[in-house]
C-alpha cells in the first residue's frame, strides 16, 4: 500500500488458514525484500492483523 505521505506498507491477505510452511516463506520474503510483511485475516466480520 502506498500512502500519500510517502510510506509504503506490504500486506499479505489471508482468506483461510495459512499453510504449514507459511512462517518460513514469510521470513524468506522479508529477508529478500528487506521489508516487514503485515499479514491480515478476515474473521468475524472484521479485518485483523495476524501475529
């Protein structure tokens, strides 16, 4: 997501349960791009940041 103030955030949207190797893939992606990836999930009619 690109914000008007110049910030950039990277989101991974999950529509269901993450795969078993998701945490490893996420860490590898973050290392390659040098940025943190925020994972969001939709649950009970609202978006939540997944920890």
